[in-house]
């Protein structure tokens, strides 16, 4: 991952939050909350500083042991107070099939839900050592078809509304 991922995370998080707030007041997010979430989104993977570089940069599939080590970045990242919710829960899924705690629905803080969706989208459209970049269309189809897990339906609506403006 690189600086462009961090930049994309913040921008996409800002846009998702703006669209979400225009759609509903369910989460009672103030403009300051939205600014803080967008800023903290860039720190969602901060816990990876504690993961061995050979594992982080390994091309190809991780072994089960390496994946268990990689999953610990959520725990390490949660130790950074400013982005605690995002670091800990950005791999949770709305249906409870995420990690590390198996939270369901709005048990997952909205900040982590927004960053989770932004992270999945940006990871799909970006080249990584373990995969090529998918096109915007492929990434949208994968997310909307549930291939990347289950997300908050309101955030999926927001992503659909942003669909055309997200094209690179």
C-alpha cells in the first residue's frame, strides 16, 4: 500500500459521509465528526507497522499462519487512540462475518463502516503485490454482488450515488 491509498481512503470516506448525512440523520454525525472520521480513515491500517515486512510485501497468497499474523494489525492499530474504532473494526462486516470481534450491523461504529467500504473499493481498484488492479466497473460489481462481504445498505446506496464520480 502506498500514499495514494491513504489519500483515496480520506477522499472516499469524506464523500461517503457527505452522501450519508444528506440521506439520513440516523447516525447524528456533526461536520466535526465527519472531519475526524475522514482524517482517521487514513490511519485504518496503522497497526501494520507491527507486522513483519516480509509478510506485508509477500507477493501471492499468504499461508494460514501469515494471515493470522496479518489479522493482528487491527489489534495493534486499535492502540492508537485517535483512530481506535476505525483501526479495530474496519474489517467487520454488517452481517457479523468480519473480524476481529464479529460485530453486527450498527454495533460497528459508522466511522468503521464508512472506512471499511472505502478500503474495499480502493483496494480493488489498486494494484497490490498479491493482485492486479480491477477496473471501476469490476470493483463496483464485486461490492454490489456481495463478493467482498456485506456492508450497511445505506452506505451501499451512497456508493451507488457516487458511482459515476468515482471513475478514475
